[in-house]
C-alpha cells in the first residue's frame, strides 16, 4: 500500500472508532500516531509533533486560565445577566451564539473556544441549564464567523488576495467582500441554532461531568485582593489575545504568561493548575493534527485538485462549478484544510474568475462543524459537552445542507 492509501485507511478506522463511542479519545489519538509510525508514513518526531503545536500549548494554558476564572466573581456577574433567561433556552442559545460569533470574527474560533468554554460551562452549572445545549451551538457559530473580517484569523484573507493576484486572476477581491459574503450565512446559522439546533443536542445533566477545570465553582473563595489580581490577569490576558496582531505577541505565549501568573500570584496552586488540564482533549487534538498533516504530506491535495478539474470538465455552468469547488473542500475540510491555493490553481487552469471559488472554499472551510476532527474548537468541546460523533452529525447536517445551497447559489451571483 502507498503512504496515501495507508493514511486514508487510518482515517477510516479513526472515524469508525469515533462512531462507536466505545474507545477513549486518548487511545484513539495514540493509535493514530503509533499507526503512522509503524507503517512508515511518518517519523516518530513528526508523528508526535502535535503535542508541541502552538494550538495545543494554548489549550493547556487556557484550561488553567479557565480554572482561575471559576474562582472569581466574573461568572457570578455573568450569571446575573442571563439568569432571567433561565427558563428561556432559545434566548440563552441566541446570546451564546451572538457572543461567540462576534468574538470569533475578530479573533478565531480556537481563541473563542479557549475564552468561552469556561464561561459557558460556569453559567450552565449555576443556572441549571445543560452545558451540552450551549457549547456546540455557540462553537458552531464561532466556526462560521471565523475569518469573516480582516481581524484575527481573517488577516489571512489578505494572503488569499495575494495568491489570486500572483496566479494572474483578472479581478481582485476586496477585504470587505469576505465579510459581506459571510453575513447571510452567519445569520441563518444563528437562527438555526436558536430555534432548531439546540433541540437536537443531548440534554446531559451537568452533575455527571467530572472534568477537572470545567466542573462547578471552587469552594474556596478568594480574598478581595486576590480577586482583583485574578480578574486583572484574566482580563489582560484575554485582551492581549484579542489584539495579538497589534502587540505582536502570539496568543499561545500570552495564554502561557497568564496561566503562569495565576499560579505565581497564588490564585491557583500547582495541583489546581495541573488538574484543570484536560488530558484527553490534548491527546485527541494532537492525534488528529498528526493525521491531518499525514493526509497533506502524502499528496492528497494534488489528488483533490485533479478530481475537481476532472469533475468540472468542459462545463461553463457557474452553479455546477461552484458546487464542485464548495462541496469537495467542504467534505474534506472535516478532516483537513487549506484548499484555497489548489482552487485558485484549478480556476486559472480552466480559465475562470476564481473570486467566487475562493470565497466559497473559505466559507466551506469555516463550516467545519460536522465532526470533532473538523476544527480545534470542536475538539475542545467534545469532552466538556459530553458529545459523540452522532451528536455532531445530528445537529450539523441540516445546517450544512442549508449553507451549502446558499453558498452555491449566492457566490456566483455576488462575484
């Protein structure tokens, strides 16, 4: 078997393991890495490199930040704002989706998850609403809002514009085109989660969760001075993460500094900080990241580009072309990403304007909500929310179909 065939076989087995729900995530992750090493697809250093990925480092630090947050009165104050909606789940979902979408549009879905998970879990615990009803809708909307502005992860939009220009595209995209194109999709997504999506999520009792840093409030209260210190550290850390591009310090470094300061200042002791780190989530993301990298280095990208060109053939129908350029990246972005250079190249080969395709692919990559492997923020909520792969598919499939249809017909009209 070729390395690509071996990698795809490992991918299929990983999906089956997720579907069964009977194998611990840490075991699945270890199986991915060991399989890639034993079959010679990757060297040990490559296979285990996921553990030192900057996103993993940020996850670890933000678990500690979240533990510090639960010891402050910030969650109490947030609870006071939403307690009036305790018996109105639609409004709770709506507020959670709006807050997560706004935050993701100026940072990224990963940063939003790191900031919002502890807050949403804390609020859910305090007002008696199942966290499983809150986390996925909020993070799905965060995914869809990511890169819709020129801030945060959306700064990469400038790179895509440059790639198009270097490839010889006849017309350029403007920075606000990405925002305008995404607004209708985000509005539909928030409304879907508010009125339909949350009903499709499991209703798990919060008392059944035993996940260290995401359990209820800590019994020990902070002194007034330590309370102020904790709030200052947490707020400054989050603000510094939001303005990463301005201050020039990567988010994962900022998060690590904040986590260390919480321990040094005595807000958390060493045991509390270590207990807050949810190891299955770290293992899961490291393994999935390694598998995604294996898919990339084994040449799957070139295969996909050739498929798209062959499927398009000689057709000039803009909707058929858009369907190919959206659906293939959409399906594959549930396990890998970064198709824009491939799509630009394909468009130029067949002589069409790549603008609609570029925006369509970027949109497809942000609708990476159907599996826990699709995006870092989806991995981050699978354990705190008690989700299974079936839960992801049950809630996301109708929305994905709606957004696919919208994108396929809207993008050619807009560009």
